[in-house]
C-alpha cells in the first residue's frame, strides 16, 4: 500500500472512531489561508470559534463570521440560524440586515433567535445543527457565561459533523473555556483599511486574522480584505517600506561605526 | 365574615357568609351599621375582578361537561347541554355529578336544567330546591310561583312591579301585554318570552367553538409527566387523523388539562406553518409540560386538545424513504416551531425590509410565524443606500448613542470623539450622507432634524458610523453627535 493511501485509510479510521461523519464534507476555500489546513480548506460540518482580539473588535469578529457564513451559504444553500443573547442587544447593537447584505450574506435566509441564557443559546444551536435544511448556525455567547465548556463544544461538534451544518461560535477573549472541541479558533482584529479607487477613503473591511488553534493543520497569521463581489478573501501585499535607508536606526549605527 | 366595598358613600357590605346572614346582616348595609350590631364582624375587601376571573375559570372547567359554557356575572355559569346529558347518565345523573363535584370544591351551588336560558337562570336562583329540572310541559307551572326577579329584570323594574302588587312571575304571564310594554318597555316582555320559550335567545359561549377537538378522560387522576405525555400522544394522533380527513392543518392549538379539583391548565401552541404531523405536535407539547407537571396537584382527570386556528393543507404523498430533504421553507417549519415554543414567537424572527431612508426604520424583525415570503434585500439596499456597498454598518445601535465629538469646522466630520468614556482619534472620514427626516410622520418621538452621516475610521482600524443631528446654519437646530453603528 502506498503512503498517501494508508494515510487516507488512517484518517478514515480516526474519523469513525471520533464518531464524525466518515464521508468527506466540502471544504471552504480561503485563498492563501488554505495552506494551513490539511484538507485544503476550512472544513464545513464542524465547529469553529471566533474570538475578537480586543474589546472593540466585536464588529470585526462578527464581520469575519458573516463572511464565512456567506461563503458557506454558497457551498450549501439554506437558512442561517443566528442566536444571540437578548441582554447584549443594547450594548453590542443588533445585526443590521443591510450591513449583512454588504458582506454578501442574504438576510432573506436569516433566522434570528434571541435567548436569555447561555444554556438556551447552546440548546438553540444544537437544534439548528440537527436540521439538514440549514446552511450554518452562529451563536454569540454572553460574556460571563460558563455553560459553554468542553462538553458543550463536543456536543456541538458532533452534531455539526452528523448533518454537515457548520457551527460558528463567537466568544469573548476573557471566556474561561480555553480547551474546547472546536476545529479551529480565530482571533480577529480590525485594521485600518486601504483607500481604494472604487471605495471611499475609509475603504473595504480589513482584518488581521490569527489562526490560534487548528486541529488539522498549522496555526498562522494573515492580513485579509473581504471581497464581497466574489465572496473571497484578498491578501493585499504589505506596503513596501519606502523609507530611505538612512532613516533607519540600524543604518545610522552602522554609519557611525564605519566613520 | 363579610366582604365590603368602599365607595363614595362609605363602606358597604357586598357579600356575607351563612353565619353572618343568620345574625341579621344583609348585603347593602353600611359597615358602621353592621359594626353596631356586632362589633366583632370580620371583614375583607371584595375583589370583583378576581371574582370574574374565578367565575370564568369555573365556566371553563365546566367545559368537561359541555363544549359550550359561559360565565354569567356576578354569580352564575350557563352550560348548553344539548346532546351532552346522556354521557353522564341523563339530566338527573349529570346534575347529581356536577353538584357533588362542586360541593367537593367547597362551593354551595344551585343547579337547574330548563328548556330555555331564561328559565334555567331563574330556577337556579329562585327555585325552592337547590337542584331543579324543568321540562317544556312543566315550564309554566315551575316559573309562575317564582318572584319577578327570576325573569332577569333590573332591580328598579322589580321594585316598580312589586309596588303594583305584581310579585310573582305568574302574575305577569296572565296580564294583557300592551299596558306592560307601555309602562316598562319592551325589555320586560322580551325577558318573559325568552324564559317561556316563545322567543329565541342565542347562547354565546366563552371563546369561539372549535371544530377539531380531541378529548380523553382518565380512569384515575394522572399526576406524572409520563402519564400526561401518553395522553398528549394519543390526543395528537386523534387530532391529526381528524385534520387529515378534513384536509386541514393546525396553526394554533390549545391543550387543556382539567384538574380534579376544578382548576385547569392551558398550554397554547402556535406553529409556523399548518401542520398535522402527530409526532411533531406531540414533541412540541411535551417539551413544555414542565409548568403543567408542577401544578398537577391531585392529578388531572381529563385532557382536551383543540385546533383553534386551522388552515387548508391538502393531503401529501409521503416520500417512500421518509420526508425529503430540500431547502424550502416547509422543511425548516419543525425547527422554527421548536424554537418558537421555547423562546416565544417574538424572539424567533426574520428581517423584513421597510420602505424608509431612516436607517433604524429601514428594516424590522418580524416573527417567523408571520408569512413574509422572500424579500429582495439587494434591491432594497440599492434603493435605500443609493447603490453604495458599505453605506450601512454591520451592527446598529437602537437608539443611537450620544457621543462627544470635536470637529475642525462646524460642518466637517469629527476629528476626535469620545464614546463610552473611550477617546477615539479619527484618521479617515467619509461623508456626509444626508438623511432628511420623514416630515409626514407626525407621531411623537419621530426625528425632526436632518442627519449628516459620516463613516469614520480610528487609529486602531475600527470603523464607526457617526451622525450629526441637526444643521449648524439652520435656525432652531442644536446639532448633537451620535454613534449609530459599527462597521465590520
């Protein structure tokens, strides 16, 4: 038996033992970021966590999640279930349908559930994951809530694998559960946009993504822009350092040494 | 013991118990008079609204005897028992059972069965015996000796009649009708005719009659959740069969469990599409039995599941391998129903575009139980945002939050602003997008000033949607800054 074939059969056996669906689910292509994943893309039918890097990055986290949801809806058409805590409506604001449209997610296929407690949110997510007509579910966890732990995440992951519905969890950085059964964990931070010709001076959404956990792959860091027309991430080349060489401290010190 | 009410003319007794009645107290006495007779009289305040509620509750409990019941405030309940009595061993048997049950609740009830509503009303209140059955032939003889008050007349009319020496209902029956009508109006004669059955009277029961009802009675009171679940399962199957035959599906259902001590518990249920899937309905109901189980008390004796609102639902060929997995709205109906039954219809919602340029009015979240079709959001965005892609934020604050902002020139975007005690320095700004108020809206609270919206970005890369409420060069405007949303 050749080496790639045996790896494939081993993966198959692991999948069965982990009670995950042995049939391969389609993977989501994330452009350059695909390099990080052994499967060649972000797996659907799995649990992914998104963590805003700073306290003000919630909108960036939700934006990144919306982009993933829009892409997943392209692979697997269906409704998206959006579960959020009721009491944070005034603090965080409500998802604005026109803002979702701008990122590529069709609000006509959105179902919003407002729940009071973390356990209710997890219940709604599990219900949604059991339903094959859904495309994905996303849950925004309340800040100080301990109901989401390893067991809860494991339940979500298994249910996601069974029906192929993708689960996204948006949680705070301060959330106590660091060890969960999630497939990946993303840290998202907003970045100043680059003014483009077709957009105004504020530019398109731009984030610094950090894949801090990846069960089947290697963590990494990227700076991305979202292209809502093609539903794909762009990887703008970092700006060339055009500062004159003599302005750098190292050059100065070398100059000083030489002289 | 007496119940009292306080009015402008002082405190009066409205109701008494038997002991107080024997001591000579009467309803209508002032409390001072009563205290003069017996200083130790115990009193409590009357609660007419509570009485009404309890009466309606009891009337609904009586639905275990007949589907058509109503409360007759202040002190009565009427049942239309046409075609029901034989289920309880005839009229006498039914009355005996009811009387025993009611006295078991600690109520002293007077019952009467008569061919007309008026006659039953009068006999129940004024017949010499507490349980009276009157048939068509005996109606005249039974009613004649009753006081005129038994004809459902106002106290003033009764007094006027008594002054004329017309004390018994029989006195009125033999009198010429024209002078009575001239003196007391047509109402008196109508009451007399309806009581005697010469004129029709319609019976308006509590709640609309429902056509699809499944019922079951238990041999022994049911206390456990398991027992209730088995009953619910049977009821949903019966109801589903009924709906299937009629080609209907239920949108709203009501499960009612009758407790052995005269109370009942109601569990309303709404579904997002017409359904008659017994398994689905059973699941939805059983999920919410917690509250009912806690209040089982001595147990439930009967259960009824009624389809309150039904819609046409043509019969469907079930797929051979079970239901098909498509992505239509009907497929997610079971999920929506489960979510609605747990979180309430107002907390499971879908966005609906609204024709307004004011950002917070441009959309609305409506319950999934409402049918809204598939709205065209891209078209809505084209109209409302004038084609701009990122003109609306991802997260919108409702209401907008006030901020303190410093702008370089009065009508330029802010250079710095402070929101939630955190300073932000604006590095890039875009705008303004001017949104004029909807002057045709006259209600209170509608914004009356023009807003200038700016998209700004701070040093950290966070993008905000700020607006200045009011214009500097317009008289009467006092411009203030607000944050309305955050961009991704």
